[in-house]
């Protein structure tokens, strides 16, 4: 990716997206357009997202790490 171009609006890295914590113990990094949102979520053990709705389509990546 070439920095400083219009393509910056289309290509993202998890390293450059500032995480948010909408609910204690859940960190999200999202990229979104008018009708779709792509989200990378990280849950601390026992974290729960309250039921909610979105008007746009959702694509969510959840990485699962099992404790030894």
C-alpha cells in the first residue's frame, strides 16, 4: 500500500486502527462504509456483549485463543 494516496481510505491494518472498548473487556477495531462494517473483536474471558441491533450489514472476525 502506498501511504498518502486515495487508497488509504480502502486498505487498513489492525495495527493502525485505534481500538475501542464499547463494553468492559471487549476491544474492537472497525472499518465501515455506508452499508457494511468489518469488525475485529477481542474478548477478555467472561465478557458479554449486550443484545443490540445495527442497520448495516455486519462482518465480524473473532479470534479464539484457548488457555493451556
